[in-house]
């Protein structure tokens, strides 16, 4: 496995940010870490990027321990931070040249590598533009170019879509998938955005510093049988025992509504509306999402 995490724990005083987290990432896959803000994703990212030492447990990248061999790990990872790390007063080329020099790259070899990476990321015609003049999506491409310049084995991305509009987000993920498909780069990405998580090959669901589920997005959603039905009612808690008695289902009261997981949801809706006339104001039906999986596993929403 290209990334291995074993019983990783990190404490900040009395607060536990990570509590015995373990997982493995296969070479050449997009591995997502999904969870709400404050759930431990950024702490995990910082440990894997050798920016923070674990309190207990271990983690390795390409066979090198992040705590005992940080220099070796840094040679093999590219990092895209949640907050921008570009110098906006420099051009795209100047930002990339400065990054290459940090990895002892120089001269013609560095210039050729910059041209190669810029071309692959659609930046060749923007190489002399000031970063300050670029759109958010283009700046993200430059961030990725920086991370790829020294030919890393693993690309770490922390909430990479922060501040991007939906179009720029889709474009970003097209590039991420190309990195996996064309160059075989392993990508580990943290996110709280559902449509991003759906594009990962495998996912780790992280909540309050603990792993609550792991698997391919489709596998995780398959854990929920049938459809998800949302019933908008005045008194959700009062309807729950009636639903249990009438239909044998265990609903969950949330935000002024009742949530039910059941097969043949459309048929259940018709029967429920008929069984409780006037009590149900509106209904919604959808196939299980990762939000539903997270709610099932934790009792909490992602947002």
C-alpha cells in the first residue's frame, strides 16, 4: 500500500482530534476522506504532510514513516493546501520556478519540467500572467502544478474546492482524474462536499476523529436498503410510533420532518399519506446518498 495509517491518534491538550484512525491507500487510486468541518480531516492531512507529529500510532507514505523519515516523505508527496500558497505578485512561471528550486531543481531541466506540467494543466498560455489576475479555478491549477513539479508519488489535497464555483470544481476534478488515469498518481483528498466524495475510488468517513465507515461510494450507499423518504410534518416525534405500528419502519425525527429508509418508497408515500390524512404536508423521495450514509453511521449531518 502506498499510504498506511495505523491507530493514529492526535491530541491537542484535552481535546482528541484523531482517535485510533487506521486505513490504507492503494497505489494509483483517488482516496477521499469525507467528514464535516472539525471532524479531524485537516489534522490527518497535516500529519501525512509531515507538518504535525502524531500523539500515538504511525503513518507511512511510500514505505517511509512520516515522523521518523519526514525528508523522504516530502520528496514523494505533492501538497495542495486548503488556503492559497501562491505569491500573487509573481507570474505563474515565477511561482513554479521558486517551487522547483525548493527541491534543488534548476536550469534547463527545471524550465522543461515547468513547461511540461503547465502544458498538462492547461497553463502554457498563462505562464507569464500574474497570479493575481487569474480566476480561482486557474489558481487551483497552478497550486496543483506546484505540487506535481518534483514528480511526487502521492498528491495530498486538503479541501481543494474551497472558494471555487461549481464549474471550476468540475474542471478541477477532471484534472484530478486525469492525473490518476494518465500518470498513475495516487491522490488523497479531504472534503466535506458530497459530489466530490462521489468521484473518489474509495472513501473514509471521519467523524469526531474516528473512522465510521470505509469503502467505495457505491458500496457505502448500498448499505441503505431501498429509498429514503422525507415526510414534512408538524410533530415528527408523535408520528414515529404510529409509523412503527402501521408499517413496521423505524423513522428518525430531524429538522421538522421524519426520515424513513424503506423499499418501494413511492408506494410507502401513498400509503402513509392515506393512513395519516392531514398530518403530512409534503414528501420527498430520493435514492441513498453519502449524506444518508453519514447520518446512518453517526446520527449527525455532514453540514
